[in-house]
C-alpha cells in the first residue's frame, strides 16, 4: 500500500511486528505509546502536503527512475535545484514541527550510495547499483520511511574495528551463502528508528583491507527477525507519561533515538549494496556526511525560525519587547539563523554531477555549514533563555494550575502583560524550556554537535579540502615570488 497521508503512515507502522523495548518493557505497538507519539507525529508531517504556497513544489519531485511524482525524501537529486529544494523542504518542516522530522538520514543515505554503488560496480564488476535502483524505485512507490543507520557503537575509540576485543563493536558480516549474508552488531543514536519501515545500514568509517567484513551496506524491513530496538532516554521524557500537554512544552512534536541491534540477521542478496569492498567504504561515509551536513542548513534553520518567534512572543507577553537590548538579541538570533541557511544554500548551489548521474553537494561548504551548526544554535538558545528570564526553569506544573486551592495564586502572581492570559505566558515559557533544556534540546542542541559527525570530523574535512597550497600560490603571484 502506497502511503499518501499522515493517517495511512501511522496505520502502516501499527501493522509492523517489531521487537521494541521502552523503559525496560517490550512494546507491541509504538503508535499508541506516549513516549513515541510526538515523534511519530513529526514524521507524519512529512506526509502532509500542507497549505504553504511553496509546499507542493518542494515536498515532491519527479522520479528519474519512473517519471512519477514522489516524496522528495525518496528522490535522487538530479540537479543543484533539487539540492536547494531539499534545504527549503527541511526548513519548511522544521518550521511546522520545531523538531527533527527524522526522514533526512534515509534520504541522504540513498543519495550517498547511489554514486558509490555505481563506482563500486565499475571497480569490482559487482551489481550493487542495479539492486539499489530497484530498491529506490520500491521505496518511491510505497513512500516508506527509511532509517539511514551509520553510527556504530565503536567500543574502544582508540582501536580500529579489527582491533576490538569484541569484534561486534562494528556491524559486520558473520556468514554468507548464495542467498545472502548474515550480519551482527549494533547502530547507536538512530534517529527515528522506531518510526521507520526500513533500516538502511552503511559503514561508519573507511575500512582497511583486513577489515573487509565490516565494509557492508544493506537494507532490511524493520520487522526482520533478529532486529531489536531499544528507545533512548531524553531529558524530562517521562513528562510524556503524565498526561500534561502544558508541561511537555511541545505537546505535538518531538524526535527520538534508539539503539538498533542486529542479532545474526539474514539479509537477502538483492538487499545487499556492499559486502567486503573495503576500498569504497570510505566514499559512503564522506558522501553521506556531506549530504547530512547540508541537511542541517535547513532543518535547524526551520527550528530556529520557531525559536526566534518564541523570543518575540515572550518579550511581548512580558512587556520587554521595546527594550533596545531585547531587540538587539533577537536581531542577533536572526543573523545567526540566516547564516546557517546561507551555508545550506551555498553548498547546494555549488553542487556537482557525479559519474552515476546524480548530484552531490560541495563537500567543503557542507562541512563549513555543519561546523557552524555545532555553535550557532547554542548561541540562539542562550539568547532565548536570556530573553525568557529565570521563570523558564522554576514554573509550577500543569497539575498545580488545575488545583483550585492554588490556581488563583498562580494566575495572579505569574501574570505578565495585563492583556495576556497567564496560561499563554506559561505555554511559551514551557516551550522554550523544552527546546533549550528539555526533550527538544536533544534534537536542537546535542544533535547539532554530534549529528552527521562531531565538530572534529568537520575540521578534518575542512583542512583536507581547503587547498592551502593554492592559496599560498596566490600570494606568491601577487608579490612576484618565484
């Protein structure tokens, strides 16, 4: 069944029979679990065509494989215009949800593998590219959610994959036959894994020849035998169990991450896109990282738009909007946010065509984009907390506000501007709390540092791509130095 609406999406997940654990208990249907529902709603928004004037053009694309109209999340970029529209789509959905909507990792994964499988076939005479194209045509037709799984648990970070005391610290091939392969290991921090139909696994680093068993990429249904999901914790996440929308801050939307375990999972050969080709494993990592670092120039900017709106709203509600220092701080928030957007657009506009025919971003500019993302959202959040004030983290609960014995005092003493209901002021403050220190901070702040690689990874790539020798030659030419 092709998924074409939020309702159909939620129904499709409820039909999956997966092995999922939440707070130590096995859960049969996550679509009804309060710890998962907000993140489920965020992905459901990607199936909502919306009423924004630009939505129809940027949420959908024409498949180069079938010519059909498809979700852009399943599209292989065919031009720099596609790359730009991807960023615009991410900003739009960030503005709708103020969180991570979890489908970007799958989109970035299939685009990275598209060129790498083509090049692998040229080198090794394999048939991975055709398999991948068949898989992409299927996910386009069905419009399923794909979790792009790259980050291994890694064990002792000072050791290579082949040097680990436990060889399963990186996902690896443990057996193979004519039908396919068997894999074992785990992927950590998997954003949206509990809300995905498919798991697309990629290597987490460039493998050496003696580590070829770890050079593996494949896709499997989320309910494949041997796949286990364990939901990760977030700050204040049990507020979702309290039936208190006000205290949740963002009652409708959130993100989620999971530890995904592959306990001797069989993968049929038609779903295998790399197996033992260590020499191309690093290409997947670099290209996926570039695409995903580009992504942060869209999604985090959309969330930033909402936070800037929250800064303006709470300053209105608290009677501080006319203060010059408040206006200056909001302008600085806008400046930082739009700078991130500029980087996302720049690396997209400077993209190039690969030998496989798809387009990829400018890798240097994508890394500059992500390195800025490791900093600027934190300054935006700091300014937002500054504007909000100390009540941000000392507010009573929703239950207190509903207690008739004390609700009148809360209404009286937490009043801001006279014409603004007290509860409206508290709603905005709870939202800011969520986004800067609560569950929302996991996606907006911590993910901004470590998602798509931690800051040092971007610094390494920038150093590698900066071409300092060429820049030195510019000086020598100007000064006539031979």
